[in-house]
């Protein structure tokens, strides 16, 4: 399986991307990775590693997309960016899947432009994984679409359900709508309309869900627009990191803190692992015709490694084919929704 | 100072409300509390307490607002609800401030209808307090207005700033807009317009802020619409509770867990105190002409006690007069905004 990696994407690239690719390949001999970006910089990073026996190659790209760059500007002016070239590799069937920790708006716009959408899908969405007390849930959309219509949320639910069923092996995923009260009548204009569509669908829709519910593990898939989803994601990350720091400080400030810290290092480590985004590595762009995985801008090499593994798993399980079938077999369902709009 | 307490509001009322009132009065002899609601139920709870020397009284109200009730329905049909009667007490100058842990949408609608807004303010907003690594920040709007216009967010910023300056004694509060990227160009339609207004204002506006930033304590006031704010608030609460449970489990599952738990009880308790909403008690409805404090639906007696204390502090510091002056002296600033809309 061939993964194209945007080696220049992310705050600590290319050091972390090269390191992550090497780690992924060491753990999985079936993989090959194409590092896309500035050849000189990438080669310099690669020269520090032992790559013997690894299926790793470099594809030069002369440009880099900046984190602050507007999607349409990047699309127009950066036709030789590491991101664009990585996506072009899938288009030309020289790669099976793509990973980027770069500007997620630009990843989305470029993937949409070059690879296109699965038939029937209006807006592709980012499906991120978040931890719960029991296990985890899928948050969709985690940041691709900032201003949504009710039918978009409906489609996110259908795609999220297929992802949960096929990648996480959940038989009948419980789908919730992220809201501000359990009752259907509570919400904003968008969610109050979306909930009507979801109530009429055949998925296992459990209604509005709130912060308490989702971390208690009451839903497998949590649906929202990308603005709300991105805020939810980043608040969770920020708070989890802050709590870990607070506890560390609390412990070290106490009498016997040093002994106590040693005592609890394991528990803290395990806790950190459960709440650490880098464990999940990345989030697929559901609805794009080929597997594209977006990774966190602050991705560490571990996050990149896990994103590469997710890309491979996503491709080998054929999740996009499942979604495509879902939308084409489920025509009547979608038409029913379109009529109601 | 006379506080009217909606004794029937909240999931565990009237037991928690009566208990909270008694605790607040024991700690502050300058206060008097009027418990509003079903006289029989309240008296039954009061009979379990030692109220000697406390300035506590009961005002009967025959109805109770349900948590799922729509604001307009409640406003029309529940004219003798505990909430309505409590608010009427302020209107008639028989109380200085009001506290309710009931349906926040109904509290807002009733306060708006009975007490009205401060001149110049379009939408009153809920200002909640949330903990950070260093201290705390004020989240406005935490749930009053689900569909906002840019000028509403601008006004929330002005009110939040006055609240931060006067209640938390912050000299030049840093105001951030809750967003999905640091750049001004990142956001949804609402925030991209709002940021232009905020950039043109005289407040200490620091731009878009994200989850990482806010819990690191980079802003004193975080502005957003009420849908996003309520989700942010509940996700933070849900996650903090979940993390505390995860850690407890991690610790107890380990060898020596029991000893470890005893060792860390203090640290965990302190951590819980810092992340526990009940410490802050409640959130004022900024923009209403009289002090109204909304408390969490799941309020414990401690949360009610702290909400009563906040109501007293809010009233004695004359925060609403400050906001009113801000909006009337700052006329030119507001007009400038209105023209730009």
C-alpha cells in the first residue's frame, strides 16, 4: 500500500513527518511512503535515519502551503506545493492514500478540486476520533465546513455511521447531534432543522447530545457543523492538556510530591495516552473520492505515524466504497431528504 | 441585601436550593433570602434546618417551570411560577437580585419581559466563568442567544469587559473571539464579520482564540454566540468530570492503588475544586436591567450558595450601572458599529 505524505505540512515539518514515516514503515513492512516536498530538506532529515529495508521515496515539490493561507489562493498559486503534489499522486494512481498535517482548509479545497466528491455527497467532512470514559466517539464535522445547511449535517451522520461501522466495527452505531439541550426543540436554526431530517432517517439516531453525554460514551458518532466541531475538538484538547499540567503541579507542590509523582507516573501516562490526539493520528476527509487523512497542525512524529497507519487501514477496508454504496443504494432516503428541504 | 431565590429551579430543588440559601446566610449575615415556590415543599425542607438568626422568608408561587418548557409558553402560561414571582419581586423593588437554577431559556425570556434591557443593548447574554491554568476566564455568551449577528458579539465583548474589570478587578481585560484559527480570515460568516467590529473597537481585543489559548489563560474574556458558548461550557464540564473519573479508575486499578489514592486525595480534591462549576455558582445575565444570576440545572447546594454570593457581589459592585454608563457614554462607539452593519 502506497501512502503519499505531505512532508512539509505541520508546525514541525519536515523533521516530524520524516520521523513519523520512518516509524510507520518500521512497524509495517507492507507499507510504502512517498515523502512529498523540498527534496533537499527531506533528504537532510532522511540522512539522520537508518532507512535500510524501508520502502521510502522522495517526490520533489517546490512550494509549501502556509498555515494562514486562504484555500482559494493556495489552490490558484501553489500548484507545485507539497500538498498538491501529494494529492496529484493519488489522482494519477501513484498512491492509494494521502496524509497531511498542513492547513486543513487547503487540504480540503485541494482534495475537492483534484479528486472530487463521492457521488451524492454535497460537502465532505472531517471525522475526528475523541476519547470517552468507555471508549471513543467520532466527531463529524471536525472543521471542514464552517457554515452548514441541515442536509449537510444529515449527510455527515450517514458518512459517520459508515465510518464507525467499518473502521471501528460498531454494529449499529448510535448517532447524536451536538446540541444545547436534550429536547428536539432546543438548538439553533441549523440543528432544529437538521434534527427533523435525522428523526426521519433509518440510522440509529439518539437525538441531541451534550458534553456530559458524549464523554460518558452515549454516542458513537457526534454530528455538528465544522465551526462548532473544530471548537469542540480544540477545547477538549486544550482542557485535557491543561488538566494534566494542573495535576502535575498539584502533585509536585505537595509534601512527598516527588515520591507521589513517581508513584503515579504510570497512571498519568495512561491517562495522557487516552486523551492525547496523537494516538489517533489523523482524521479522514469523508466524502472525497479517495482516502485523504488530515493530521493535526501540531502533529508529533507519533501522530504522523498513526495517521499513516490510519490511512492504510482506511484504504484496505474500502470505507469510501461503503459510503458510496450507502449513498447510491440509499437513493430513496436521500431524495426524501431533498424533497423535505 | 435581599436576594430572591427561585427555590423550585434546578434538578434537585427544592432540597438543594433551601440548603444553599441556609449555607449562604450562615456565611453572610448582611444577606436576606426570599425562597420563592411551593410553600409547603419549601417549609418541609426548612423544617429540617436550623434557621435561627437567619434572614430567610418564603414567598408562595403555585407553578413550576419545567426544564423542557419553551420560553414563550412558560411566559404565557406560568404567570405564577417560582421563577416569575422571583423576578417580579425585583421589579417591585422587594428584592435586589435574583438567582435561578431553572430552565435558562425561560429565565432569560422572563427577565427580558419583566425587567427589560439596559438601554442600548440588543441582546442580554450569559457570562459564565471557566478555570484556566493560571486563573479563569469569562465566557460570554454561554447560552442565551443561539443565533447571533456580528453586532451582538461586539456588544457581548463590551459587557464582558465591564464585568471582568469590575467583578474580577482586571485593569485592561484581554478580549478574545472564540474561533477556529488565529488569523482574522478564519471563522464562520458570523465571526469573520464580528472580528472587523472588534478590531475597530477601543477594547483590548486580542483576535481569535482557540481551546489551547483559552485554557492557557491568554484571554480574560472569550466571546462567542450562545450556541457555541453553551457547547464549549458543557464539553469542558463533561470532559473535566470524565478525566477525574478516568484518573480515579487508573489509580485504583494499579498495584497499591488504595494507598496511592489516599496519597493523592488532596491533589485530586484541589484539582476538582478548580474545575468544578459549582465553585463559581452561577452566571449573570448581562444586559438585563437588574441583577439576575443563572445557576446550573444540576446545581448542588454549594453551587446555589455561591450563586447567592455572586448575586450579592454583583449587586453591591453596581456592575449593571457600569455597563449602562459604558453603553451611554460610549454612544459614538456603538453608533459607529451600527453604521458599519
